[in-house]
C-alpha cells in the first residue's frame, strides 16, 4: 500500500503497464485483446506517432497534441470514424450520431446540439440537484457498503432520465441500466475478427446476452418516442429528436435515426460520467488531503445546502479533481479514425485506408508532456488554468467537429455530484484497493471498487 504514495504523500494510482518491448507478437495481440491499453509498447509513450504495417493494415498510434489536432481538427474532413468503431457500435446505434457521417451526421448534430448549449445548462441543473438529493437518501438508508461503479451508474442514469428524457413515468430504470451495461461490455470486448478489416456485409456478433439487452434498449427508446404527441413533443432531448429538422432541406430524422440516437444517449450519456465519478471518488478516498480540500471549498462556497448552477465556477479545486481524474482515467481512452484522403500527420504521409489510433490515454500519461505523469496531482490544473480547454495535451472529450456533444453537461453533473457527495460523506475504498483500468470501449475498474460510506461529521 505504502509504495502507492510518493515520499511527499502524493498518490500514484493504478495504470495499465505498457509492453516492455520484448514481447513476441502473439503475446502483444493477446494483451491487446484482453485490455487494449496494455497492448502499446514503450515507443508509443516516447514518440508523437508510431506507425505499424501488416499485410492487411497500416496503423498509426498518435499520442501528441499537435498530431491529434491535425487528425481531429485541422484535417477532420480527411477522416471518418474507423470501421472498428463502426463494427462495435453499429449493432446498437447504427443510424445515430455516434456512428453516422457527412450530411447525415451534420443534420443530427444540428438537431441535438441546442439542448447542450451553455445557456440551457442552468435550466438542467435543478434536476441534477434533485437526483443527487435522492441518491444521498439511498446512501443514508443503505448498509454502508457500495460498489462505486454500479452506484455511480445508478446516479448518472437517473440524472439522464430526469433531465434529458423528460422524467418518464413507468421507465424501468434498473432494467435499462443493466441492459446498457450489458450492451457496452458485450459489444466492447475485442475479438480476433476486430483486428482484421472485414467487409460491412459481415455483421459483428455481440457477446452473450448482448442481443437481449439491445432489445430491451430498443423497446424502451420506442416507448419513449411513442409516448410523445408528435405535434407538441416537448423541449427535452426526446422532444428535440422528434422535432429536429435540417434547416436547409426541412427533412426530419427517420424513426430509426430517432431510436438509434436515444440508444446512443443511453450509452454515451451516463456510463462515461459514471466512470469519471467512480474514479474520482476512488482517488479522493485514497488521498485524504484532497478530500479535506474539497470539503473546505464546498462548505465555503455552498454551505450545507443544495448545490446550484451558480456555485460551479466558484469551485476550482473540485473542478481540478475532475480534470485530473479524466487525465489519468479518460473514460474514452482510445479514439479511432480511418483516413479518406492522403495528408500529413507529424510530417508522416497518411494514405487513404490507414487506421489512426488517437491514444488519449497515452497522451495523458507520457513524461514527454507531463511532470510526474503517474502521480495524482489536481494542482497541475490550477497551476496551468487554460489546460482544461481541451485544445492541448488534455482531451478527454476529443476535439474538432466530433467533440463530445455532452461535455458541458457531463462536467456540470460530475462537479455537482462530487462536491455534494464528498462534502456529506466519507467514502473509503476497501484497504489496498488498487483496481486495474480495463478498456471495453470505456475505461472501467476491473472487478469494480468496493467502498464503505458514512456521513461526514460537520
Ligand atoms: C465524462 C463524460 C464524457 C466523456 C469523457 C465523453 C467523451 C466523449 C468523446 C471522447 C467523444 C468523441 C468520440 C470521437 O471523436 O470518436 C464523445 C462523443 C459523444 N458524446 Fe460524450 N463523453 C461524456 C459524456 C457524454 C454525455 C453526458 C453525453 C450525452 C448526454 C455524451 C454524448 C456524446 C455523443 C452523442 C457523442 C458523439 C458526437 C458526434 O459524433 O457528433 N457524452 N464523447
């Protein structure tokens, strides 16, 4: 346990060990399949871009902010989401924002963006406060033991349902949460056929239970849509999807697009924020000094009452903890693109068909870019205030036109939940808890994180 701290008391959280560079190809592939984050060698941490060529595939692993920007922002038109993304997400959200391209993507993005603009955030905040308050009641009534990942998925799914899905009556939330989790793990576990480019006509088979879980999500999405009056669908996310029209053509979304987008939001809209909170509570629980600073900051700004939208910008340390959590454990640790045109990245020629792995996890943890990269040190975000703008070496939400549409909402929700939970409860992971970060699309703690919870004394 003690060797997880530096001599001056900073916590060194778990990390996915890189390859040593001595492994045989079979071992590398096996490690990559078990946990893609453990399939990268030392060169990927040392160089801005590393290229590999096999008989069937040319692949570039990018871990440098300038190169990332070239792919995601400057030359975004030269790339589309890679077939591997498509194969993994397609069974669930084939016609939704997460998967589509070009004109179809632009039309959908324009349709749903308004609800995530900053000026709407203030309207959504009271719903979040209410869900957090209900969650605190549950903790008070519980037996003092929780598994952080499941508990945070509960909280963030309830926030999604309350604020974006119109708080529908009769929605079987527990079933939907379990189904979403199943779809992500069943679709997100890599298999040998993912490493070779198979034609689109060969569908990717989901893991056990995946199809049943997907049917549950599709049924719930259809019920949410059917419950609305088409003439007056409301102004939450479901309403916006129903009324979204392309300003140029006046074309609305098809029924399939609406359903797939709702499934996409079940998946993208709660699991990622739940993981940010899971890892954040773990880090805070392992580092008492950080917990004390959050408690002090929140008590000074919010007092003992409910957190409100206007408190959020006045909690810079709490924000730094969220940012440092997403630096160490970016919920979407690897993004992928396929080149459509010849262009250059980091001075290297990229050709149509090349696969780009945008390794945010590596960029966030390389000593080329960070001092003491493995150490948990929220202060680094206070020392460099512009760092969390997502334009430089810190990109948990991606960048460019396909940057996360829900980023502002996610940060608001994570801040409100972390501030309130840490102020009101002592949440202590089991002694010696040191979970391995494993990627199945998102970055989960292997085996979950079991913790003891008790009310904090005033
Ligand atoms: C901490 C929480 C979150 C993280 C770290 C995160 C991360 C990301 C990243 C990295 C991307 C870009 C993927 C790529 O370029 O390939 C993305 C896209 C997306 N995210 Fe998030 N996300 C979070 C929360 C949310 C929430 C709360 C929502 C919705 C309520 C959401 C909805 C989406 C959607 C729809 C896209 C696709 C956007 C497009 O392609 O135009 N995300 N997210």
